C-alpha cells in the first residue's frame, strides 16, 4: 500500500504522501508484534508451519530476535540470504533509505511546483530506479549465498568477530516468508527498472 500511495498518488499528492509516510512510521507498532507472536510457529523462509524445525537467531536493527525454519534446508537458505544482506548492510540501508529520502524531497517539491521543470513523475521514476537497483542484487544473489559463518545471525561460535546487523527488520518477511519477499524483489525490481528507464528516456528525449 505504501508503494501504491507513493507512486500512484490515488488520493492526490499531499494526502497520498502523508498517509504513506504515516504507514512507514507506524507499521512496526502493529506488524512487528503480530510477527513476533508467531515467530516460533511459522517458517521465516517459506511462511509455512515451522513445526519442530530448527531455530534461527537474527541480529536486527533493534536487537537479536529468535525465529524458526521448518527444516534444515530452509534454515540454510534463510541464513545464507540474511547473511548476504548483513554483510552489505550499509549499502542496502543507503540504497533504500537514501532513495526514500530523495523521493520524499522530490515529491514535495513537485507538489509545490518548484522548480517548474520538475514533473510529478520524475521523483517516482527515480524512486523506482533507486529501489530496483538496490533490491535486484539482493533478490538474485542473496539466496545463492551460503557463507560459512553468516553474519547478522547468531552461530554458536563466531571466530570472525561480532556479527553485523541486518539493515532492516524481518517482520515483513515473517508475514509473507523470506522466499516470497525475494521473488517480489526480483519481479517488481525488474518491472520498476524497465519502467523507470523508459520514463527517463522519454523525459530526456
């Protein structure tokens, strides 16, 4: 819904941007408790019942949390994917948060009509481009990663020093399953990349 509000402005620019920003700021108040209450019952990789599968501790931005996978294969896929993200925590945070900050500044400027050459579709195209360039590597490369000591997680012994934290909390992944978030990044990322490049090529022609 946030992406729809930001990129389509269904309620007009001000109401859409305001409601989208409100959801960004408040969603942890309800999405995170809901996800944590089911952390021991749902597989963080596929979203299905975890049963008696292995536990996985994750170092999120606000501290370590405990989750579960439904089996060893899904635990391996999960630790590899999140470990890849943790190793690139700063790059991912810069790509997502930096793009969001630039988009909000550009969207407000376009709504105000300043500068006059800035059209409402310009910040949207740049937002799509920045997010696509950030999530596409994660979507395609992270699931193939199998680090020996995945950072951002909590192995029993860690000879390579303290773990890096993930650049994002995993409660959204807990609601859907990391696997489906990865596919969302792949498909929406490709769509947004093409859409942004086509828009910018027309705009600059």
